[in-house]
C-alpha cells in the first residue's frame, strides 16, 4: 500500500510505501511492549525507519507520528535534535571521523582528507558519485586515547591513520 503525503511545501511527494508493514511492524509492536508509552518508543522506531530506508524522510516521520500517536512536528523535532538520524540520503557506508582537539593533534584532518580523496566524496556531507560513501566530521566518538577513531555505519575503528584509510575502504568492498 502506498500513499501520497503532502510535503512541507504543500505539494504532494512521490508515492511513499510505508515501512511499518510485515516484519518491521512486528518488530515495532514487540518494541512497544517494552515501553510504558508509545512516545517512549520513538527513538527505536526511527532506527527501524533509518535501517529500512537508509535515512529518515519526511513521509517516514509522518508514518511514525501516526503509529505512535504523536504530531509530525514532535517527531521532526526529535530527528533534528539528534545527529544520528540522517535527514537526507547518504551513502551505503556512512563514515564519521572524530576531529576534536585530541584527535586533530594526532592527525584527524589528514584522515578526513584521505577518506574524502579515496571515496571521491570531494566534500564533507556529500555522497560519492557511486553512492557508496558519505564522509562527515563528528565532534567526539568518546575514544580520545585511541585517535583517530572512525565509525563506519555501526562499526567502530580506532587508531586510524592516513595510511590505513585505503585498507579500511578495501575491506568494505
């Protein structure tokens, strides 16, 4: 089943196919049993949406709002507050490089530049021409003693250097 949902500018978006059907709906229903209110399941619901779509589109926010009996504005407020939710399509491999002061002292900027060069992303936040990679800087990955830490999707890698970047990317193929 697909529906037309209005976008924020009032025009109708392309057909949207709901995410929360079948297995995804069963997963959400099971999650709801663990929380005292539907609202409390918002973050896990957003993770399911992002896992299934690769990002959190406006129509998905509206779907979740309806299922959890929240306003779309409330859901969007949560999505825009947390940096872990992608508000636009990203590459198959979402690469986050810590660039806080301790990591910068250990060469984080060079690591960022190496990822941008080897992925052909060209700039932070852009997706590579083949759709495989998106590279961003993050403030802290909580591993200052293991500079430079990098997260690729859900995988944490510590001690990343410029020289290791090609090897890391080759392991993703």
